[in-house]
């Protein structure tokens, strides 16, 4: 077969000579950070499995060499489908709620819904506000311009108020707080040491004995970042404040600040829109109340949905008759839409058959079908991150060891590079594995090294934003679960650079699990990233065992379950009923990639929380 000399995937140019491929890590880093240009319109199964470069023909790489990173997603344009949403200047300090009526099954006005507390900035004392203004001026004055690494760090710090405070403002505040406490003796003429700027008071609010915590603390950080944008924009617009004690140190705004604000705006808007879409899913959700059922006999049982799969599994010795439960007419089935329409469902447990009063405490699960916008974070600029996640998922599944579980399971479940992990009680970050190269390496090995290095760097950069969007969506959809997760992550020092839970991520292929509960410390959010027509409706579906509910799954389905409280699992599939020990074989060839379902999930595990509490945030 003829091999073309040039192929492109994820923005990587692959030339078939060792000399042209052996590039420096700095070059790969620059490319990965500035162009995550995987074509967002490609089918997930068109992606080349990254660990298969040695056995994949170059012609199999998708030819997206003409694709531009700014190309819009053909399936939708958020600004056209949601004209009522207007992004704010900062992108997150105001979330506009969707308009329209709630679903007829939704609870009435008496339903009490969790809200995230917002800090009242106006309640701060005048000297504290003055100190904030002064520090913001100092940040502008000393904004880096030459050091590429520092420029990138400062740019990324502008995504959320938390990252801005932790990475930039906190160091300035600590310095001025110390000057205010001790500077009168060292520098009596320094007006910053006169105690009129409120540096000590502001430090006490964030770090001292009277510090504010949780969402209120985050809200104040967001407000300070908004002040930074406003101050910078005033100077950029030639309407700078008149010289004063607070503003006199700002002589000019470096052009790098303008660039940093614009570059970080995309991520801020992604996070804001993710929360908006969560609110929209909540407003449109169908509420289904079901009575609980005493089903303790289901624990450690495999649920099978059809007689055909049952017979396949028994003939291949995939399971024994006593290990399975065959679904019958007594089960409820939440069907996926066949018309491609968006559908969200909230499941709640009735106290008794006639219970008509849902509460947040009674919610045990939810699902969103055809969540194309939620999957892509709804930004026309960055749908390629969906493909980025898929590439990471495929790579992790093929190269990592299967997680050891305490019950029967088939297919594979692995730790993903999209989240934190725990190994031997220590927190760590799984990274994309990179092929080793040497001076005499063959061209294909160098291709493999280059692609994997670029993917690793891209994931490192995108991971915190992906987690922030996931959390923002949960915050908009089911805020009580989000608030519980944030509180636990804060307590265990498991916040990422953007101030959201640094969840543990898992990727799976063709996974089937017996009914079980998990030792987790939060709800789990799952996403079906790829499921072809070859996976039929009566296999690889989610089970809420206590309520005898089958949740049909499909590509771009997002679903939520409370793993520590509710018995759950995934139904058996045909692929592993026929060949229960051959999952690695199926994942290694492009021809078989679509025979089973690909999915990922993120959660705060009990092991991670325990490790975080022990380390005190030092790991």
C-alpha cells in the first residue's frame, strides 16, 4: 500500500525521516500548548491509537492538515443556539439563568435548592479595598514580558479568581502584610507600612484566624480578579485613574497583559457556559420518583439484559448461572431518545408509593442524553479538547494495568491521565506514557515519541480546565452534590490550580461490573465518549440496582450516581460474553475499536481524600 509522506493528527506534523522528526521538547511543548488542533468534526473511531504507531499505516492517520484550530463545530454553534446567553467581561462573575418553563414533572416553588454563597465585596472596610487596588497595580507594574515560562504562568493564572490569588496575588499580599507589621522600624517613610492599606486585615480574611472558607472565599477571589480586569482595561482604554497613592505606580500596561486577558477569556467563558448548560439541563429535566426496593441479593451479581447474551456467556464460561440476574418485566427502563434530541432526567427515591415531595437529599441519580454541547464545553474555539480526551482515554486503556476490583468485572477500567491517582497511599498524577528513543531509533519510533510527548503536554495544560468545566456543569445541574464535593476536596487539599476538585479519573472499554458500592467520598459523573451502532440497546447499560432501573446509554450521555450509597453496576455486553479474556486484543486494533463502549468517570475516591488529609496538601 502506498504510504503518504505527510499525515497529521492533533496538529502534529509527521514526516517520515528521523532527522525531521527528532525535535526538541521545547518545540513540542510550544506546539502542544498553542494548537490542540485535532479536528472536532472527526468521528472518535477515526483517531489513531497512539500506542499503535508501530503497526499502523501512516495512511490511517486522519488528514486534517488544513484544519484550523478556530474552525467551528459543525453540529452546533453555541452563540446561535443560545442567543439569550451573554458572556460577561470576566466570563464567570455573572451566570445568566436560562429562561422558560420548567418540565411539568419538576417540583414546585417550595423545593429548596442549594445555592453557592457570594461574598459581598462592598462589606469590606475601605482600607482593605485600598490595599487590594494597590496590590493589583503592583501586579500590573511587574507583569513578566521576557520570560516565556513566567508569561505562560501568569496567563494561566487569569482563568479563575482562585488561581489568580494562589499563584500571583498571595505573594504580593504576604510581602506587604509583613511590611505593614514590621516596616515602620525598617522603613518609616514607606507609606505602605503606615497601616492604612489593610494588608494585614486582608491576609487575615484569606489566611488568618478569621478566614472565610468555601464558596464565599472563592467568590471574593473572583471579585478581586474582576477588579484586576477592570483596572487593566481602564488603562488600556486610555481612561486610567488620576494619579493617587493607590494608582500612581501604574505607568503603562504591558502589551502582554492585553494578550493574557484575551487568551484566558476562552477558558473563563468555557467554565461559565458549562455552568449555564448545567442550569439549563436542570430547568428542562424530567423528574422521576421511584420507590426503593430491598434487593440485597443483587450484590456481586452480573445483570444481563437478554436471553441471547445469557446463552453466549454461559457457553463461553464468562459467568456461571448463579452469578447472574436476568432482567424481566419488573424493571424500569430509562430509554435513550431516538430522535437525537437533548433530554435530561433526575431520579429521586420516594419514601413511600404516594410520596410526591422530592428533595435534594432524595436525588440518587441523573442522566443527560445527546449532551453534545456539554461534552464539548460549548465553546466554538475548543471542541478539539473532546478529541484530546478521547486520545488520552484510548492511550491509557491500552497501556495501563487494569484496576483491581473486589467483584466480578469484564473489559477494562484503568486510571486516567485526566485526573489524580493514588498509588501505595501516595497522591500522584498519571501521565501519558512516552516511548523511549535513542540515537539510532527508527522513524516510526520517533513518530510515536513525538505524538505521545505532544499529547502529554496538551493533557497537562488542558486537565485543570477540563476539571473546572466538569465541576461547573455539576454546580449548575445538581449544586448540592457539587457543594459536597467541593467541601470534601477543600478539606483534603485536593483542589487543582483553578480551585475546583482535583478528581480521580478512570477510563474504561467494554466494561461490565457486578452490582456493588464503592468507597468514594463524592458522587461520580460518567461520560460515554464513544458507542457505535454495533453496541446494541440491550447491553453495556448502567444499573441502579436498589431501584431496579436500567439506564440506557449512548454516545454523549452524561450520567451521575452516588457510588458509596447506592448499589450499581453495568450490564453484560456481547463482546465479552463471547470472549471474556480478550479485551486487550480488541483495544489494540483499529478495526475492533468500535465493538465496545468507551467511557470515562471522575470522582473523589476515599483513598485520595485520606491521602490528601495525611499529606496536608504537600504532595
